[in-house]
C-alpha cells in the first residue's frame, strides 16, 4: 500500500475532540482497518479495504471535518497547541486564542500553514509555506513565507499581524499560484499590504531559544495540577481497539480534547489526579509501553516506508547498546526530496553501490532544526558505520552547547508572569483575565466575577459554573 491509498483526515491545528476522534476511528474500523497512522502534519491516515465514499462523507460531514483519498491536493494546518502544557509558551497564547484563530480559517489551502509558538521546540516553526510565529505582543504574529522561489528559506514580512485576521492572509495567498506562476515574494507582501488588516511594527526581531527537544511520553504533571499523557507507538500503527478504549476512558473522566504531535504520537491533556490509577490500569491492560527511550521518540519518518522504519529500528538498537545519549537531538530518515526537514540530524538515502545502499549524514546549523540550513557531515557511508558516525556527531552537539545566563530583566519577568486564570472542566479551555475574550466582546483585565451571567465557554458552550480557578 502507498500513501496515496490512505484516507487522510485533516485535523486542523492537531486539536480533536474525544467524540470526533472516536467517530473517525470507528469509521476506519467499519471500513476494514484495524489501525490508524498519524502524519507529520498532525493529520490522521488509515487504509480501507473498500473506499466507501458514502460512509466517509457521512462521518466527516457530521463532525465538520475535511478528508481526502487518492490525492494530496490540500494540506493540514499544524499548530503548537499540543505543547501548551508540555513546554514554555507565550503568556498570552492560551487555548481559546488557538481555537478562535483556527475556527476563523475557512479556506482549504493547497499550501502548508504553521501557527506556532517559538518558545516551544516540539512543533517546527518553518516547515510551512505560510508560517505564523507568535510575537511577544498580545495576539500578534510574525509572518514568514517559504516557497521554492525563496530557496526554501523563510522570508519575513515587515509587520506583525493581529491573530484573528490571519485567515485573511491565508485566503489571499491560497488564491495565488506562487511557485507555478513564479510570483515573487515581494509581490505577495505588496498584496498583503493592500488588505484591511490590523498590523503593528514588531518590538523586536524573532528570537527562539535553543531548547532541547522534550520527552513527551507517559503521565506528566501540568503546571495547573492536572496531568497529561503522551502516547507513542513504535511502528505508527495505533490499534483501533485500544484507541476506542482510550477514547471511552476520556469520555468517562471528562477529558474533552486529544492533541496530535508532528512526531506520529498524541497527547491527552487535563487528566485529574483522582483518575491516574484508572489510566495506569488501562495502559497495563492494553500493553502500552509508556517509557520508551528518548532514542525512540525523536525520529521523523515518512508514512508507509518500510525501509526507513527498518533503518531507524536498526540505529536505535545499535545506539542503545552503546548506552549513548541523544537527548536534545532529533533525526530524519530522508528517502527522497519530497520531505520537509525539521530535525537537527538527517540520514539521507544515497545511490546504491554494488547492490548496497549508501547514506549521507547532514546536520542543521548549530543543530537547531529551525535554522533551515543543512551541512554534510559524511557522504556515501555504509549502513554498518552509521551508528559510530552518529555517536561522533552527538559528541559535537554536546561540545557546542553553552550555558545561557539567567535573564532577570523586567521584560523577561513580564514574559513569564502569571495572571488569574479559570479553566472549563468540560473541555479544559482557559479564561485568562489578563486577555479577556475578544471574540465575545470581553475586554482585557475583566475579572472572572465580572463576566456576564450568560457567558459561555467559547469551545464547548458550557456556562460559567463549569469553570474553576487554576
């Protein structure tokens, strides 16, 4: 089976309600699949024995979700929503901001779109054609365009754009054939200038920390006191039977959201401490290993490419036997040019010599995946010496690490300061008093007690009584 034979489900921003996820996997099961895959753009893919378009249309119309089969004409929007409780984030970038932005995007775009916080390192910044990167200014976003005529390097727009107007930019660019018509990026920016947008001058250039790639598996405590659970499956074939049990557990314990990562895994957020034992029992009963080595978790592979998967498994075993740490590094196995790189190390397929595959090893500038520039470490290497070469390269990575002094300046303190927040117990959406709820005409610095009596959760529609102070 090839990738084009799979049903591909668009999961906008990688955010999915538990109920919708359950409907998707039950539909996949009904059409003959025992498992689903997760894609690197936070989408869901599954094979079907019979391409029953009627059954697919019924399911995805019910949950207001797009899907494709037999072609790849459009792209899924990815976001860093999944990293909110896992890594540091802009203090203003709370769940409802992501929801409002994603809900406003009605265009089904042929271009890759990223909506990402630069303070986290789980979701790549510049793997889209249209990349929105959160600034320090409340709900204002940098815009970086990355196309073939920019040599696949991100080019920045001069202004930052208000978050609830990003959809206007997406609609404009999606109507343009930038690569096909060889439209210059300067002309795209001029077209954006003519849009009726709320813009500001950025207070500073975009900076992002060289933070280590996070360990995202197992049960982990969130800052607010609840827990999140990261689940990974070695061959990216997630059993539908087990996923149904997981969804039912979420429903039974009022966990309303599941978030997909770009690493073919998913995270369940908002698990209450009183339910931890039940989750432990379910994981044990399902045979889910929750503590894979970090060597396992930080690889990007194309879907349905057995040679790439087999090479990854070989390298993981070989490095594990050497007790080598690769913490902070991420890896891609690249079989061809049709793959966007967003890792610090790349093992690239080369020509076969005398019937044996050869490989090139590349690394990104400063081992930073967001640098977008790769250098050749070794060319034409045989499979047998790859583990030793990767060990050498990991030593170079650790040697170049530098301690970053703690910044106690007022601006940094403001960035990490906390404000009063209340969270919906039904879907985990947060109301942050500092930012209010612009979509509901709630001004910034409106306390929770001052909210109107008929205020409802913007995500699930429950009333104020479902919120609690966090």
